């Protein structure tokens, strides 16, 4: 009955339930990175010359770059020669339908709750499934194509819509952006491509499910979403990986472009393997995500629920270039056991009357370290720009940490910028109150935490809000009690 | 229903209850009174299983079962309810949602089907009349931004909903003005039943004008120093606690 100190100490004991591996024959390029590997990836994908050149330019630049060290996370140096940069399930011939997919791969997605048969999916969600380095299936393509929407793997888009890809690739996150973006630009192997034509409201949720399977393999995917004038799309990505003792690198790049009056909602439920309770293994999630509100009145909303990964390093941001454009960032980041997260956003106000909202909820438990890092920059022409930021941290136990680093750069005096921050602990008194009403400690913690995250969860598409809540409760399992 | 035998309780290493005996039958209302620091709230919290209240001796039987062996949440599901002196706020958690979770946890425990949202709203409607609870209070977060009176009313409302066998009111009257006090008392009185026992912990006789107890006990220095009928409360109101405390010293000497 004496609960206090250790109740709060025993963190996360339930096993990561997506930690299984799949036995498939793979087509793999040997470990290590050099120009030949970059060429080999490009060749395997049958890419045009310009793309290979783009990759090589990025690779050469990367060689001269230094891994960033400013972030508030600790890890042993990564040996970039000890990573497999390309691994794909072997296929015997060109895949014409799902029936020809490796049944093992297909079973993997079934097991993950992502059945790839269209009739079995959530009604109204189209899925692109990425397994290690390649996209293995994309559902509802025809249906979407009938209204002019392009939703396919990045590799296919390079073949089928080279002009669009060439026009937008690197336009929001150039290969020069940062160390991991440069690396990604050199070796990216697949990802999703979305184009919503003028005035079209995408009739279903689009989603990509990323699965890392192979050992020692890094995943480097690229997602590019373009919403043309007046278009609307809601996109969701999810991800899991097997439990392995070694750390694995995931360095993705996501670029969004919203033209006049277009809206892109991009939601992430990140559940990469977080490592075990002693901090062994887990994914290094070093991701660059950025949206360009290119047009007047355009809007980009990032919503992220980050529960997995040993280390999370990502700052999905918005460049508010069009007048009256809107950027939003809603985030829940959980760190339990020995997880570390340094995450936040960048809101760059360039156009007039641009508005941004940042709501960040950090939850730390166990020995977890959770950092919010956010930049709000108002350029000198961004008259009447407005930003509202709210950063709340919730601590469970007394061995974890929460940190907040807001950066504000205001170059226009008409800007209005607000920042609010709070840190609280889940109180024993709150837990006891719930228990006295008949709830178990675990239910009590879940309830308190989901109350804390409510403002973010309500931004998620409905089917996924429930999923996110469940995930959160699993990732905090054992944190109290 | 409740049988407490020489219960001893420590809080933060300090012995607060030094051997309490109390028997409460179904249908009875007992008032526990006493000066500040006498241990009356300690008794309430120990019975509900608060983790900071360490039982160092004695036993408590609740319907023949060892209450002290049960987790706080099991006690609650078995039918022990405590109205808190200081109800806590839970930001972002809808009050109705919280109540539904609590009620369903209890129903599940007793093998009853859980109520769905429609059934639950119906139930809430009935019960909220009882306490003149404004429906808007149910859509707000648990106790968040509630006035002192609203918090206490919410406690009694939860009690009405959860229908405990044993309800313990921990200084529910503190901080209430007379109108709020009457409302709360009406709620409690409506809950009186031959199958339910109620323990009212209070410093002042005032509440007992509205919730008339069958038995009154006086705690002082961690012991029961006097028990009697409802007239004992009136005597305390007149004479204060001093004469009893002196009495204890005399007995002790």
C-alpha cells in the first residue's frame, strides 16, 4: 500500500507489441556508404540521370558536413559505414496486384493491423505500405486517380510523374538543409508521393505505414505532398520496427507544398521501437519535415504523437510565405525509460497577416528526457503576423526531465507573439482521487495523461485519435503503479 | 457493515490514531467529531486506503472482509466511497467521462454490464436533479475551475451516482456557505437508506443540524473519548471540546 516513491519509478514494463521480425528474402546492398552505393540505389530504382546527379550532389555535400550536436540528446557516435542503406523484399517479377506480394510481407502488415486488402481497411483510408527501403503496396489508387489525385510510392512517381517530382523535390527541404537531410537526399529509397489537383478535396484519408524490418538497416524515405489551389488533403503516417539490441537509423524527409487556399493536414503517429527498459536498442528518429504555405490563404497543420524511438529529433515546421497563410503544430511527445526527444517546430512568417499556433505537450516518465525546441521567426515584411505558443510538460516520477527552448526572432514591430509554458507532475493526490472512485492506477494515469493531451488528440482524424490514445497508454504502461 | 477494532495509523512516521474501535451498521449515520488534529480525517483517509496513511495495528472488517487488505480502488468498487475534503482537479478530463469510467469500473467489478453513453446520460439526468447540479458542470473538466461549493456538490453527486454501501464524508462542510451546506445535506439525506451506512466527519455541529446522525463519536488525541446520540453534538457545540480533552488526561493519569 505504500505506493509513492516506487509506484512512480516502475516504468514501462509491457513489451513493445510490434517488435517481431519477418523472414523474407531480401535484395540488399552491402553495408557502407560511398558514391557507388548511391549509384547502386539509383540504378536499382531505374532513376533518370538528373535524380542521380541530385543524389550525388547531396552525397558530396554530406561528406563535408558535421553531424549536429546542439540538440539536447546523448548517443554514441553513429558509424555510417556500418549501416545497410538499401534492403527490399525480393520480388520475383513486377507486382501487378496484391496477390503477388510476398505473403510474409503481407502477413506482417496484417499483424500490424494494416490489412492491405481495400475492403478490409478502414473505410475512407488509403494506405501506402513501405517495408524497409521500398513501397510494397498502395491501396485505392484507381479510385483516387479518378478525381485526379496522385497517390503512389515515390519511386513510381519518379517514373510516372517526373516533371512534378523534379519541380518540387528539395524545394522545401533542400539537400543543403542539414546533415540528415543531405544524407537522406543521397540515399533515400522510397516514400510516398501525393498530388491533389486544383479544387479537389481528397475524399479519403491518405496514409503511409512505414515498417523497418531488416537488421542493421536504416530507413531513409522521402515524402512529398503537393496541394494545388484550393485543394484539401489529410494525410497520416504510422511506423513500427522490430525489437533489436542495436540502434537503427531512420532519417526521413517530408516536404509539403500548399498553394493558394489549399490545406494540408499531416498527422504522425510515431511508434518506432523505443529500446528496452535499460535503454538498449531503439530507433534514432532524425527527421526533417517542413511545409511551405506557398499560396495566399493556404494552411498546413502538423499533428504528431511521438511515443516511440530511442531518440527523436524533429521539428516539423511551416514557412508561411503566402499572405494570410496559417501554420499549426500540435504535438504530444512521450519519453519513457531511457528515451530522449528533442522536438518542436519552426514557424517562419514571411507573408502578411500570417498566423501560427503551436501546442506542445511533453510527457516524461522513467529516465526520459523531453525537450521542446521551437522557433518563431517573423520576417520584416510579415506585417501583423501572429503566433501563439503553448508548451506544457508533464512529469511522471522524479528521474525524468522536461526542457523548453523557445527561440523568437521578430523583425516586424506589428507582430504579436505569445508564449505560455507550464510544467506539472502527475500528483499522487490525483491518482488517489481516481482510485477512490474505483479506477485502477493505470487507468487513472491514462486518464490524467489523455486529459493533458486532449488539445492535440482532437486534431487527429477520428479513427486515429482512439489509436493514439491507446498507444500512449501502452507507452506509459507501468509508469505508475 | 463496518467493524473497526483498535485501529492504529501513522502518517509521516507520526502515530495519529492510537487504537480506534467503531461499529457501524447498515442504515446508520455516524458523526465523527473532534478538535483539529484529533485524527478524524486520518480515520476517513485510512479507511479509504490513502497510501500515505500507514496502518500499524488493528483490523477493519467491511461486510466481513478484511478492508485493509484491499487496494484503494478495490475498496471503492466494493462500495466504500469517500467525499474528499479537498477534491483535486484533473485538467482536460471531462467530468461526465470520468464518472462514467468510475461507474463502469464498479459495474464491471460486480459482473454487471457497462452502461453505454445513452444509458449513462439518462442516469446522470436523474441524479443531477437530486443535487440541483447544473448540466454544464458535467461537461467541464473534473473539478477544474469549480468553486468550493461546486466541488463539494460534485463529490456528493458522484456519491449519488456510485451508490456506495459505505459513504465517508471528510469535512464536507468546510468552506461551504449556508445555502451550499443545505444543498449538500439534502443530497446526503436523499441517500440515506436501510442498506447504506454513512460516516460524517466534521469539526462543527452545524452540518449535523441538516444531516441528523444516529450516533456521535468524539475523537481526541487519536482515541475515541466519547460516544453518544445526536444530543452529544449539541453538547459539544455548547461546551466545546475542552472538557473532553481534559477528561482524557484525567483518565490517562
